[in-house]
């Protein structure tokens, strides 16, 4: 069990089908469920290291970005592709389901995404063109609000999780406090408390995050979230360097009780075949011709 001695455990809760979610402003409806991640989309200001505070918190985040490959290198990336394996477990450690998705992101000049997978004999595609998002089920565009919401939230949410700690330099981030903490297994970390301004997600002000960084080398080690109706904890397991950027390769998500006791591993995420700057046709992010 890994519990902070000084801070209530925080992190995001999983979505059973497609994993992490994010809620941001859009012309599409938004989810009202817990599995929302923050985003700076919808705010006009561009992500920049200049948005980080000139204090101990800013130094921690800047160091994390530096040891993860550096801001300039990150900003040069045009596209990103990977396979995301999602494994769900019960309390006995038995795997209930494994889903394998292909994620394709266009990073510049604006974020766009295409996610594809097969589950229970059905083909799913999520397309986000940066302004709208859709879910296709067996080649047909769904008009259901829940599917539109899921398409929007999941595409942005996966991008948010993949590119931590760089996403902490997005506009709309509120850094509340920083302190040295010791996790119960003995690791000493820098803890940074994060929230989001209105306009950086409909959950802004309601979700309370803590990001943990190795006190010696500055690398991210985990994060926690209290989302109001529950709590969860994510532990980063392994990392991989891809084109000079250090990316999360495997992470485990634990349930957390109301008394802040960490439970069993509910979900394991494994990122495979990660590549930057592959050619991606405009058609990947369009639903032209789809009914």
C-alpha cells in the first residue's frame, strides 16, 4: 500500500472501456460523471514555460520537464502514434478484460486525434478534429450524447495523461502549494497541488490533484486525485525514451477508500510502439462521407 503521510491521496478514476477522460469546453455536450480530466483547451493562451510560477513549484515542474526531454524538443513534435493496452482487474487480481487501441495524434498546429479499437465484436473509432469529436461504431456515426461526450473526453484525456509533465505548462493551471512528502514505502517526493481555472474544464475547482516528483532526479513518480465522490491513485511503473522524450510506458491505477486506504489495482495501462512524427493524412481526422 502506498499512502502519503502528509497529504490525502489523489488521482483520476478509470473509464471501463477506454481509460482516462478529460473534460474541456466545446460546442459538444460534456460529461457529468467523475472520470473527467482537466484541460486548458478553450483558453486562448498557448502552453508555455512562461506560464509556470517563479517559485519552488515552478522550479519543480521545470525540472520535471527538463529531465523528460525538454520543452523545445517537446514543442517540435508534429505527430504521435502508439498502441494503448488497457487491462481491467477484479479484487482477486484476475484480469477481466484487455482492450488494445491504436492512438494517432496530430500535435501541431492544433491537437487532433484518432483512436481505433475492437471490443466484443464491434469496431470503434473516435475522431477529434480539434473543434468537434465523434464516435463511430461499426462505421456509423453515433448521435448519442454519451458517445459524443466520450469521444471528446477520451481523446483529450489520453493526450493529457501521455504528455505529463509537459501538460502542466498549459494555460489555466492553478498551483496551490508545494511540500516535501514521504510515501509509506519510504520514497521522498516533492508534492505539487494542482487545480484548474474556469474554462480549463468543467471539473475545474472540483478536482484536487497532487503530482509527485522524485526529490533527487525530479522525475514524476505518481499522482493522486480527489474528484469529490471518490478518490484514486496512479503509480508510474516504467518509462521509455522516444525521440528524446521520456514517456510513460506502464502505469497502474488503484482504487482508494473513503478513509484513504489504497485498494487493489483496478486497471493497468501499457503503451507500446510509441513513435513521433509519422506522416498522417488529413483524412484520419475527418468524418467526411461518414453517415
